[in-house]
């Protein structure tokens, strides 16, 4: 069976629901949305396979399927700045954490001291979840390297 | 780990997620092997550069022009102020702290995502001193 790109899209969209993968539940009456713009024309071991609709679905018919407007990113705002000098470095960041017009936190630090380095401070703005993950990962990687060298650099 | 190694490690860590990037704009500040201050500026996918000064985030557009003028000695009308244009001036850490307070105060007036407080760390070879300066909470 040849699958087009749009065929794969609709197949995945429906096959993601758990009850769809059981062979006993292969009845079009149990598929309220699919009967609107899909027709079953084959059954594979993984469940029913749908043909792509003959015409491209409009935006309205797409929104009738289970589509959720999830975005993995948020822009939590904030500003960071740093200035290097001959024997010092000054790094600054505001402490506001926002999302849209909401302030989520007034005391959320954007500065992060990297303890396994020689006096390094990481200043990060952007998406707070990604910043947290990046800080954690960087800390772990630096710790592993310091253990590997049998020296704790500070 | 020396700061240049940390800088490269951060770059590689960011680039590893090149096709689903960390939505994070980083500045790494540290001391280099010669005991001088080092600032590394990054984009979200790990491209980085060592610079004399840098700013990132929502208020970047308000901070950078001031730092260009006051620290970077760029775009000035007083050509004969004793410094060559474009060559960063040497200030004391205390002077830089005061300049950064002013720039964050100004950015906080214009950028709704900047405010509440500014945390300023002064890093030297053997100490890190943190200052805190309140900004408007509106």
C-alpha cells in the first residue's frame, strides 16, 4: 500500500487513540470524526488504515478533529547583561518572570553560578523551562568532567 | 573548568538540540586564564563570541545602545575624550555596577518584561559579590 504524506498524517492522528489499536473496535460507527472525511479502505495489523480525503480538508474540518494548540515554548521575558573588565566581570539580570501580560514571579533569578568552573556565571533569558533544563544539564556535564579528571576545579 | 572550556561546552550543549532548540539566550561571564574578565554571548543554537560587553533578552534593544556608548566608546560626539572610538573604556567594577543599574532602570521603564529588581554579580578571581537594586514593580 502506498501512503502519501497526508495519509500518514491522518493515520497517525487517529491511531494515537488507544482504543483504535484493538482489532475488536474496528467499526466505523465508533469513529465519529473519521466518518466525516475519511473512508476505511484497508485494515492492517495495526488497525484500520485511512485513505486521504479526496479534497484537501478546510481549516474548519481540521479543527473538528482532536487538535490541541500546544506550543512547547513560552517567552518568559527578562533582560541579562554583562561587562568584562581587566580583573573583574560584572553580570546583571532582572528578576521578573512573565508570560504574556501576566507576571508569574517577581523574584526569579536569571543568574546561575556554575560551581564546577572557575568563577563562571551563566545568565539566561528566554523560556524558563528550557533555561532550567539547560542549567541542570550543564551542571551535570561539568560535574562528570571534573570527576573524570579526578580534580574538582573551582 | 576554565571559562573558555565552559563556553565551548555550553555551545555544544545548545547545538546538540539544533533542531528542537533550548529557547534560551545566554551570556556566560567568567574569568579567563590570565585573570581578566570574559563575557561570552550566545544565540539559542550555540553560536557564540567572546565580547567586552553584551546584553540579551527582552530589553536587549534598550541596553545595548547605552553600553555601546558608555562602555564601548562608540557613536560619541566627544571624539577627543581620550579614548579611541570603538575601543572599550576601562572602568572600575563599582562604576560598571552603577551604569548597569541605570541601564536596567531605563529598560524597565520601556520594556514590560523587565522590572521588579536587578541582580548584579561582581565576579573577581577569588570572590563573587551580589548586589540587588529594586526596579519598578509595575
